[in-house]
C-alpha cells in the first residue's frame, strides 16, 4: 500500500476528491492531511471522512523536522500539494526527492510564481484576455511553480467568462485528472 499525504491551505475540495477516489483502493491511500492554516475548510472535510488533518506553523514547515517526523510516523511515500500556499523547503525536498507534486490552476509557465494562487490566477487569466486556461500537475522544486511538468489539460476561456466561471472549469479539470495522474506516477 502506497501512502499519500496532502498539504492544503484552504477549502480542500481537491483533498476530498483524492480521498474519495482512493477510498476503496488496495494500492493507494490518503493517510494524512497537513495544513498551515488551522481554520482551513480542509479540516472539516477530513473530519467527516475520518482522515487525520493537522496544522503546523509556517516555522515548522520551514524547519521541516516536525513535519518530517509526522510524515514518517504515517509512513508517507508521496506528498501531494493541493491548494497549499506555502513554499516547500530544502529538508522536505531532500527527504522526498521526486516524490512531491503540485497542481497549479493554469497552464504553466504562464500565470505562475509568487502571488499566483487560487482566484488571483483566474483574475489574471481573464484580465489578459486568454483564450484558454487549464491545469498543470508538476514536480516540486525550490521555486514556486517551476518543477518538471507531468500533465496538463486545457479548457476554453470565453470572452464573457468571469474569473469565477474560469475557476469552475479549472476545478472540474482538477477533479477529473488529479487522482488519476497520482495513481499513474507511482
Ligand atoms: C486549486 O484550484 C489549486 O489548483 C490551487 O488552489 C485551489 C485549491 O482548491 N492551487 C494553487 O493556486 C497553487 N498555486 P481546493 O482547496 O478546493 O482544493
């Protein structure tokens, strides 16, 4: 059994989708959710699913040791960032080489980097008059949104689309593809 930890800072709809997708799998299981935000919606979602979700301070994530101890305790093989709004630091990258992946709600390298997260991304896509957007699933390195791409999928952006409408299309792509891609990279 391969064990996944999801890192999430917000609502956690991707974390929930991943948990449900693998709920009956005998190969992959979501065993732990870690957050840097004690009031993130992801905690309530995991409480309902019976999956432990814990909060660590920004300092604990940066230092790595307390987080790594918890990942080890749960036997985590792969770290999945799903709406995690914090940088991954050296200790975690060293402990999980090629075993940390992220989903970004746009077609990287466009609309990535610092400050480009959540609705900010979709607002920027609409403001730029883009004809399409989508998702990028990629390996994580020490820079925001710069690791090697694993998978991309696109959706059309219509001239009349609001950022909220683009967000809904991108979320649909995330729910469709993210768990499947996780299963494939093991
Ligand atoms: C997702 O759309 C994810 O791609 C994005 O945050 C959202 C989290 O939604 N991630 C980033 O912007 C990372 N830069 P969720 O909490 O409902 O899964």
